[in-house]
């Protein structure tokens, strides 16, 4: 299971990382409105979602193993550029809700 988790972490790190060829101006432009208002829906398996969240919030590998994601649960993250000191710690990611299955009640 740790091998699968390591491969998933590498994959998610690639998604979370900048492409590397953007200029500072392009990044600033995106953050100031070009891409900052986009909503993206990701539908995936629980381990992929937990791995993404783990990488986004900087949690330990144990987070992926010991947290639960019921089928059809909703996990919501918000991204804001990490310009403010309180956002820099998590690279701009904020976890709004995790594995919310209230709609199944």
C-alpha cells in the first residue's frame, strides 16, 4: 500500500506544482483574476482525493491511510495565492470540508 501511496503522491505533486515555464507576470495575472475565479470539479477514488488533500495541506502520509472517504463524499478545497502570511504555510490551499457525506443522510 505504501508503494501505491508513494506513486500517487508523486502524481499529485506534479499536479500541484507549477509547470515551471510561466513568467512571474503570468502567475501574477492568473492570481489576480484570470484563473482565481475558476471552479474545478474532480471526481476520483478516495485514495486519490486523500493524497491530493494530503499534499495540498502538508499532512503526513498517515493522513491518507487513517482518514476515510465514503463513496460520493464531498471534499472541498479553496485556493488563494499565498501572498498573505496566514496562507503561505499551506501554499494558498484551504480545506473547506473533508469527506462530507451529509447529503447521504
